[in-house]
């Protein structure tokens, strides 16, 4: 059977799941059989990428991702209802039985209360996709990644592989993924989806785990059908995979899926993926590397990477018991962004919406502060590249980027005497120095290091108070 015909049948099989009235198992079997057939054709050399890491890792990363630099991450699901501790609430309550979670449930809920009982309370009554998208636009982010499904298994779209445990059958009674995808794209922002490969308590997964992952019932009936479903239905440009660490990529059929994604999917030319596709793949395989949550190497990386972090430093999901001391400040956020971009990474900033579908004002304030700063200093971030030096060799808190022959120096601390010394920069007779957001050029001198006289009064008012960016023209 020709590859084009297999792809056509695969697309029909997965698309049919959105309206299917027959049993899910039958459709799932057909999808997986066609997937495996496609993988064998790809392996035969009739498509650019075959289902092995050597081939998949050779795929160039679509340029839009590196140029974007800044994204927002959204952890939202049934865990947003208890909104206590973290998005791992169910696991800490019923899995490792962390005392504070067990005590929380004993104090506040009846003995027979089940985690599934939280789902009807996940109503999202205040969720307005347009308002969210406007906030993200004002924040200056270029891509959005929403949790389609976390480790609890609840899907934020009407999945045919998650009966009565999805946002259409229970809770919001809405297609949350579809609504946000449309609103975000309308504003010219790239849209992506987080998807957990595994689920803590799914009986098929637990059965596969008991077999030492020699069986693949969960993969064939749940994980892979979901992935094909969201790609065909929503066409995400980022697939942020997670939940991979317990089983090898061969169990997940990761390379087969990625070969289809890169060769024949509706987003084959624009999609990017991370590195969490099986135990041992992190920081080794995939489109861009996360390596670990809040990965911040502080040095230039040879492979494109992303730093994901959360405004609430203790949780990715919304917590009713968060405190001000737990939150990143605006300066923390800009400092993290400057360091990340200087070292070749993207910065993905997480906020956890409430169960009502509301982005808390404290999170809104953080995003808007970032957007204000980027409106003044964004030319040093968007589309930039790492420079020969990432940070200054003698002045702490200075991070460099470059773009179009211009070098930018992000300055986190205003010097007390208004004199900034940049040891890593070599001036030329044609050097020009200016401060983004400031109307006049700046005086400078060079006696080995580049010394710049900053304006006599620190720019303490306005967005640049979080950090300042020097524009250096004709330097070495």
C-alpha cells in the first residue's frame, strides 16, 4: 500500500473518532494498525523521516520557534478544583499519601469522596478565551502551551478516548482546547498543547506497568489515539510531551508517532516537540530540549532548549494557599528571560488558571509587567541570537544577545555611580551606544573595557525599571 493511501486512511480513521458512534476499541485498533503500517512504509525510505532517533533528530527545527523566544504555559484541569499543594494533588492524596494532602481531604470532604467528584466543580464559568488571548498578546508572548491532558487523565477537549472524563462530558461542558486555539490564533500567536503520555491510575497503564511494559494496551487504546486526535483536530504547533519517565520510548511508540507527525500530519512543516518521549530521551532526543523542569544552565547550549518556569514557584497549577513570597517578581521574570535567551533558549512562563477559568490578578500583573518591558526592550529578545559572550566577564548581571549586527547588553543592576563597565565588549572608532527607551545616545570611552556613562538618574519609573538594555553598534 502506498504511503499517501496509508496517510489518507489514517487521517480518516482518527478524524472519524470525533463523530464515531461505534465502539472506541474498534476505532482505536484501526488507528494503531494503520500507524504501524505507515511506520513500516516510512522505514522503507519513502518519506524524509523514518521512525528512529537518528533520522528524527536530524529534522531542522522550524524557524518560528527560535525566533519567538517567549511563551506562556497554562496548567489547568480538575486539579484546579482542590487547588491545594500542587497539580499533583491526586497522586499525593492517593498515590504516595503525603500527610498534608490526606489531612486536607479528611478535614474538608466526606470519607467517601472520590477524586472524580471534583470534576463537576471544574465549571470554567468565567473562562473567556478572547480575554485570555488578549492578556497573552499584551504580555508579549509569541506562543501559548495549554495542558490538553495532565497525569490525572482528564482531557480539556471532547476526546473519544476519555469517556465521561473530559471537558465536554463533565464540568465545563465545553471544548476548552478548541476555544483557546481559535482565540490565540486570531491574535497571531502560535498555539501548542501539553500532553501527558501516562496517567497515574489508569487501569490499562497499571496493567502494562505490572508486565514490565511488555504489553501496550494503554498506548494502543489511549495515548496514541489521543495524540493523533489532537493533532488532526487542533493542529498544534507545539506538542509538549510529559509523563515519559517510567517506560522506554519503544513502549510509547514515540518514534512511530513522530515520523508520522513530521512526514504526513497537517502540521508537519511547522510543529515542534520537546524531548520527553520515553525514559532516557530527555536532553538527548527531540526537537528542543527541556532536560528538566526549570532547566537553567547559565551557559550557551549546543542544542535548542527551553526554560519552563512558573510564577508560583511551588506549583504549576493554581493554589488557593499560595503566598506572596512564593511568587516570582517582575524582575525575577525578566532576569530569567535575559539569561535564557542569551544562552540560546526560549522562556516559557507558567500560570495556573482557577477552576472558574480565571487568571488570578497577581498572575495578570506579572504577565502585563513582562509585556510592558518587552514593548521597550523586545528588539533585544525577539529573533535574537546568542553573542560570542553570554554574560560579562567582570560585571555581574549583564547578559548579551545579538541581531542584525547589533549587540545588546541586558543590565539587571543599575550601577551606583552611573558608570557601566563592560569588559567583554571591544569598542571601535565607529561604536555607538544607546539605551532602549531613552531618547539620546550615551557617552562612552574605551580603555580596554567599554565604559558607558548612563543617564544621571536611574530610570526607576516605567517598564525598564525591571532591567535595562544597551544597544551597542559597531562593537567587537
